[in-house]
C-alpha cells in the first residue's frame, strides 16, 4: 500500500518506518528541511531502541523516503497519516495548528480518494475539523474519509509496540475506510491482536482516557508516598501489596518525582480543557495534574532538609523523562535543575542519551560522560531517571567520590537499608 506520514517526530518516524518494514511504500513529509535532509541521508533524528536497524534497511530498499514537497507526498498515497505535534497552549487546550495546516495541504493537493488518518493525539471532534478544513480547500469534488487511529507507542518501547500492539483502535463511519484500514493492519490480526472498530468520537477519547488513567495511578501513588513518610510506611511495600490484587495489577504504581514526556502532561491538561468545554466536572484530573506538578519539587525540599543549597555542588543522574529515550519534554529534571540553580547550586549532570537535547534547554549545567565523573566532589546526588546502569554501580566508590554522602533517590531504585549501612544519608520517596 502507498502511505504518506505527515510529521517526522517520534510517532511519525516510528509509524513510517514500521509500515515500510511491513512492505508498504512510505513517504514521510515534514516542513523542516534540515530534518528531512538528515533522514534522507540515513541519520535518525530521535533515539529509540531497535529503530535504527529497520530504519536503515527500509531507507536502503527505498520503501521509506522523505520529502518537504506536499504535492508529491499527497498525490502519491492512498492513506495519509497526520502525525504532527499537538502541544498544550496557555489555556490548556491542544494546539491544533499543525493538524489544520496538514489538512489544508491535503485539501489543496488531493486529486482522488484518500483515507485521512488522525494519528496525532487530538480532542474529541478533531476529525470533523479535519474533514471541514479539507473540504474547504478542495479544488474538485473529490471523495475522502477521515479516520481516527490513535497511537499507543511508548517511548523506549515504540518499535515493539508497533510490531506487537495491545490493540489497534480504528474510529470511522465509513465501511470503505474501515476495509482499507483493517487491510493495512492485517499483520496484527495474524498475531492475534484485536482490531477494535469504533465511532470516531470514541476512538478520539480512548487515547486521552488511557493516558489519563495511567497518569492518575502515578499521582495516586505519589500522594500516598507523603503519608508513608509521615507514618513510617514504605511506599514500595504498599505498591507491591496493591499490585498483587489482580483487579488492580502492578503497573504504574511506582511513586517518584512525577510523570513527564510528550503525552501524559499535555493529554491530562487537554482532557481537563475538553471536559470544561462540555460543562463536565474536571476536578479529578485537575487533582492528578496538580499532584504531579507539586511532586517535581519534592526532591528540592528533601535536599534543603540536609544541605545548604547556596554555593553547593549537586550531581544529577538522568535528564530524560524516563529511561530508553532522549526525550526531555516535560521532564521533571528540568524543573528540579532550574529550582536548584535559582537557590544558588552548581549542577553536574549525566544522562546516557539525552545530553544533546538537554544542552538546548538547560543553561550553566556542567555535563559529564559517565556517572562517576559527574559526582566527584559534589555535596549531594539526585537520581532523577531510573536508567538501568544506575542500579548496579559501585556504591562504595560513589560514597568516596561524593564530598558529602547524600543521595536523594527520586525513583526509589536503591535499598535504604543497604545505603544507610554504607554511611549514606538516604532520602527516597515515600520511604
């Protein structure tokens, strides 16, 4: 099948590469000429485990191509995926500017029947907006269908999620579009994964509902963490006890310094905005968001309790919002570092992957190439991202290298008892 992917961010690149790897002819379209140049030359612009190999293979076979020319990309394809960014604006609404721009170009250059697929995370009703925008820009009486097909790709596991998804959701009111989309996803049916065909509005809401539920579980545990600290309970034990209930399960029940990334923060805020637009109560999700924002300041308060921050030197391990990605959007590390700098601290930082992106947004941070160099002569260490390489380091060497043996474990990856025996001042979350 001939496909066009509009947008070459995380979702666009993984989706385009994944479909090309299934034997489709894929054109990826973007307005960023520099990015398209890099991709055409075989250089990925994101980090995602397992992506580079299949990306290079499909670029070499010419099943995966890149362009800034909307005429070429739109005319050539049967199915067009809109995979552009939908950031939150100052009113907490999803900014649909890029979606509307994509729809406008589709209308201008479409000459025969197409299925237009909203892959971007968008509020309920966006399919109607896309349909209207295309219709207003058509130069001829051309038939088309608009489908909602939300993505459920986890950064750090996106290739696996594309190849072996939990489910595929297709929201459509057209049998013709349904047949084309189910044909496109035929390989998913062969491995026994469900394709769920719904109304367009249901498909649009399923994505927001999924992310809001996961975010709620995180904020739920983070609010309990404070109670654990005040009562002598251990949030890790509470989490395990909760997770063993098969009605609840163990996933996303880990306390820490809050969620970040490109999905949970903006999707919760956009859901709040949508609820208000339809005169529905949004207090539960407002609380989820408020708890998460407050949680980002917890480690700074913990450092204050054991260290005079002004003129101190503090090491930070981990900048990306989670392991296995270089994405720092809404990463708790950014706010933590900015707050510490405002209080007079010098920051040493290390991340296995995300340093290049961090340099674009952080100022006056000294970056290092390994975790041991980062902590030398520092007054404290904060673990912000739970990269696997931090779990099994030589903690005796860590104690020697630190000027003061203070660790704030923002992801609860260490044993408080073991570090206390080694002479550390250990501060976890909810422990």
